[in-house]
C-alpha cells in the first residue's frame, strides 16, 4: 500500500521554485494598518511568514521586508498556528 504524502511534501511539490531560508523582519499592511512579522523562507513565487496571531491577518495583504523595503502583494494559501504561507500575486 503506497504511503500518503505528508503536508510538507505536498506543499513542496506545488512550489515552482526552491525557497531560501531567511530570518528577516517584515511588515504586513492592509487597509491602513500594519503588523510586524518575520519572513521564515522566500522564493520568487511566495513565502512563509510567522505572525503574532494568524487570525488577524486578512486573506490578501501587502508584505514589506524591513531590510530592502521590497513590497509584495500576497494571498494566503495555508495557515498552521502562527505561520502562514503566501503566494505573491
């Protein structure tokens, strides 16, 4: 009987490119408010970020890295506790 793919394996298989592990402060902004977060890994297509409370993060938002001030329009594709995965739109 073939084994079922794990959630991590299934997510990796959907990625077009590899993600680089980072540990970089960033900001989520939406509708005039912003929240500090931390980018955990990133690729040209998306990122995983840690947030204080995922419940308060809207489905679509802008992510700006603190170091280089690059802004990405994001859409949440998965949530696991205080970590969310986003795709850049």
